[in-house]
């Protein structure tokens, strides 16, 4: 998915809302959405809505889900102060305050986890898509909107998956 890169707000005193997805979740429709002439926030909302319904790249389940759930918690207080996260079948949402530069957090999260996930899946293919979406939290209202979005996102899962607590992360 090619699009114009905007500068990341990399402030250690700022909460960040992060979304990243599996490489195989990217398809022509997502490329088309990314190229639309809309705000990044609007595009990201449309992309998230599409990913919530798509089965493309839906590898975040079973042993991979167990690993990723524990991995995000393990990195709390090392890479970030974790507030909440949810793991959907083909993408992840995180809310945290970084302890190191955001680019390093993402490099470590995606790099280390992709190596381990590929071992679990017995694969050598590229696991995570190159890009990620980040949004600095502006104020308390924005924080609450993002927090509730993450908290409620797993409700979009198939009914048989909604009660699996591994899709839900920590909540203050």
C-alpha cells in the first residue's frame, strides 16, 4: 500500500494510538482506500472497518494469539506504559505512552514478534505490513474515544470468538 507518509508525532509525554496489520491483509481494496482524497483519520476508520470484516491475513489466532497477547504485556514498562490493546484476526490496536522513541517501539514490536510468529506458523514470509498508523492523543476526550474504540473493537468479531479474552488487552 503506497501513500504519502505524514510525520509521526514522537513525544514521550504523549499517549499514542497505534494500529498495524498483517501483510497479507493488504489487498487492492485497501490500496484504493489509502489513495482516496480524505483525511488520514477518515481513511483509517474505513480501513479498520474493512479489516474487521475481511478474512485476508487473519493469522492472529490460536498459538499466535496466545504469544502476541503475552508479548504486548511483557513489553509493558520496557518499551511503553501500556493502557490497552486489542488483537483482531488481521490487525492490532494499542494505546500506550512510549518510553523510547515511537519508531524504535514499532521496530522492536513488529521485528521481534514477526520472527517468533513465523516460527509458530512455520513460515518465512513477511508477516507484518510495512506501515503503521499512529495518532497522538490530543486530550482527555480523545483518550476516552480511543480507549473505548479499542475496548469495543473485539465485539465486531464473529459471535464464536467474542468471548475469547485473548482478543482483549489491559484496561485501566
